[in-house]
C-alpha cells in the first residue's frame, strides 16, 4: 500500500530532512518510527529536502508499507513514536504511482522576519530578527521581478553538487523554475515573504530573501533583480538569509 | 545605583533561575552578561526562583551597579550579550531599598494546556499537551476553592529544604499565602489557568494544576480541594503538572 503522509516540524534541532549517519534528521526519525511500528525498513521520500533549521507547516512524504494499518491508527502510532518536534498531521492511501517528489505540481514557502525592537524568546527559533530599518515598498517591488518562468542560477547554492542534490523538484536538471506568486505582507511585528512556484533550487528562497533585503536597505534597486537573474551567477545576488525564518508551507499535487 | 530589570525567557534550555555550577541558568546568564558589560561581579536577585523548563513573560530582578550607564543602553547591551532565549524588556533606576524579592506585593502565573488532537511543534515547549478529555466546569469550580488566605502545605513540594529554598516571597516561613484570583479560560485549543497571589510555594502552581486536572477527570470532586487544603499534606493533592506549561506572567510591587 502506498501512503501519503503530511507532517509538520520544527527544524531547529535536526540536521535537515535527509537521512544522515550520526545526525538526527526528519527523514531519519520518520524512518525509525515507521520501522518501530511496522517492522518495515523503508525510507519515506519527501517532496524535497529542507535544510538544517528550516521548518515545515505541511511537508509531504510518500512511503510503501505492507502492514495493513488503518490511517488514523498510523497517525496516532507515529505521533506517539516520533519526537514532539515532528507531528504527523495526516496519513492517507495514495495511488501506486504517487511519489512525494516526482508528483509535485507546486510548493509554497514563507519566510518570517521579526522587526520589533526585542524579539520574544518564543519566536527566536522561527524568525530572522532584523536590526536595521527596511523599505517594504522596495522589497515588494523587488519580489515582483521573480514572478514567471526564469533561470534562477543566481539564486541557487553555488556548490554544483549541492545545487543538484537539493533541487527539490523533478523538472529537468537545469535551473529554470516558474514562480506563480511572490510578495511580502506585514502582520504586526512580522514581515512575511510568501512565494509559490513549481519548484525551488537549493537555498533559493533564502537567497531571494537576502537579496530582497538588500533592496529594502537600498543597497540595490528593486529592478536590479532582473539584472541579477540575467547574470546567472550566484555572486550577483545577495546573502543567504538564516534558515530559522523559513517554513515549507504547502505542497500541491 | 539600584536597578530594576524586567525580563522574559524561554526556560526550556536552562536549569531554572538560580545560579548553579556547571549548569546554564537564567540568573547565571544574567550575572555573566552584567559582568561582561560593566566589569562588575554582582548577582542579580530575582522576584523568585523559577524551575527548570518554566518560562517568564515578565520576571523582575534587582541589581546594584556602579557603572553610570543609561537605561536604554543597558537594555541594548544586555540583549546583545545574553542568549536569545533571555530578553531584557526594560531596565530602570529603582529606589535604594527596592529588592526584587523582598518588595513583591503580588505575582501572576499562567499555565497553558493544549487540548487539540495534534500539538503543533512550535507549541510543545510551552504547553502541556493533554491526551484525555476534561470537564472544564469542574476544573473551574475546583480553582475557585483556593481563593483567599490559606495554608498551601498540601500543594508545596514535599522536600522541606526545597520548599523553603524555593518559597518565592518574603512572607514568614510558613505555608500561608493569599490567592486573589484563580480561574480557567479557553482560547482556541488552549486551556489556560491564571492565578494571582501574594506569594507562591515551590511547585505550588504546578501542583494546583495537577489537582484541578484530577477534578477535570472526575478523579476527585471540585469541593475536595477544601479537604485537600485542610490535610496540610502533599500526598493529599494531585500530581505535579509538567514545567513546560508554566509562565511567570507579572510581578507587582
């Protein structure tokens, strides 16, 4: 039986999604929990890999299990077995050809920035606390320049091995992705970047945010984003924003 | 110059308030930060000691410093030096006789219980996730029986050394405290107990919550709280609720 699992996690205390020897990872914890519950040693496949410190509101994983276990029992058993920082929100039977990564049609991320003077201790794991003023209108304009089908080489991690390794969609091994929406919203002391696209390269959202912040500080002009994209070169773009502000929000199939 | 510091902290990664050799504590971190900033080795006094895992929205500490530093600079310098899990919200000059513990007139705590089916990973450090149904009306009634001036021996930690050590007010060394308000409120999936009193014994709020939960599960009747108080014996009351749901909210002077 093929399964579709939807899960939420606080990535702070994990070395990212992908299973690693000697390090706690989301995929590794899920593998161990499934093994403890069903006795089956099978590695669940995620919709994509999230980096160390990156969180998920609703990551999706697929896994093939022989055990005939009712979905609600599987949810309960997994949540009893997994660390509290990883929660299974839903488990459902999926068609045999469903694959959490291959079948992705769109993904949404959000990046949370805290702009207040003093960041509450309960938010520090989940936001990037900014210490300088930014011009939101400029960041908004900058964000609009990435909408559409574009080559995001300038916003991909430079290590070519890493870039391929972490590419989270099954589109051809190039750096062309389509962004459907890209904008900033303000919610109290939070400044939130929301982006939806058909796929994302390694570090892409964090590199976009770091570059939009350069626009917000007037280090670059909003329209420079177009030039940066044309360069197809990582050094053309801005710094990588910290992992802790990033959330994988939804995966669409 | 005598100072009044107001601070917020996530107690999860600390061994409580009180300075300890070889363990990170809130008081120890504050001591080190003050020493690094001013060169002065002085131990700040808290309004009371919080246990390992207990949080504070607005703990108060007093400390005597010789350094002539403007309040806003002290706040900034401390927040730059302290771990992000501890934030100084305010620093102000206080009268020479002000002492964070001796001068307390009232304190408020709240205890947060999560009752939803699946506890979001970002709440697990800050709530007690309940796995059984409770009758809130019974818990509300039970909570009303502790209002007034009463002997709270039944709700104090049994270790006599601990009980005295952690007693957080300067009222006489007995177990009589006055509770001004004590009630439960519901906020979405959260069930919150709020209590305000002139002082609290070691583990007192957590023991009250554990006992109110016994009433909520009909293990005891709400009016049994009166009998439990009369017993003046820890075994008469219910279990100690986990530290992670407890917040020191405000300290009044």
